[in-house]
């Protein structure tokens, strides 16, 4: 069989692992946000969980589901009705994605405080790796 056949099969099997950022106390702000959101907007949570699951596949690491933000940060883009949710995430070695921060988007641009919080969490992860 041609070599490209083997390469295609190998790519299909290589899913990314999805992990939630945890702070020094072991709490996961993204998971907690989604649990709270489920009390008021279950449709948005269902679409978000579906989006997170799709993110395991490299084919979804592009628009419209995913978008590059800046070095080290990407956003998962979820829309349900008039609600727009964003999860800022990063890639790590070993086909790992870490979900850093989540928020409901209310304006065109990512608010600076939301972006700064994701940057802070990304720096924490990089320090732990060293």
C-alpha cells in the first residue's frame, strides 16, 4: 500500500487530550463556570461540551470553531441563540489542550481583563513546566 495511506490512518487516531486549568487550590474555574451556567442556559453548555469534544480532532483547530488569538492562546468559539461563549486555551506538548479561561462575550473584541487572566494562567502553566 502507498505510504500516504498509513499516514492518513495515523493522523485519524491521534486525538488531543483536553484538560481544565486548575489553580493552586486544585479548583477549575472553567469547569465551575460551566456548572453554574448549566443552571441558567443548558443549551449553551451542551453546545460548549460538543465544541470541547470536537477540539480533540485537529480538523477543528480552525475557524469557525477555533481561532488563533496571540502566541500561546487560541479561542474556542461557541454560539447558542444570542449567547456567545469563548474559552481561551493553549496547546502543550504531547497533543494536550488546556482550557484556561471562559467567559460570555458581549462585544466584538476580547475584553482586556479576560485576555489578561488567560495570559496569567498560561504563565503559571509555563512556570510549572520549568
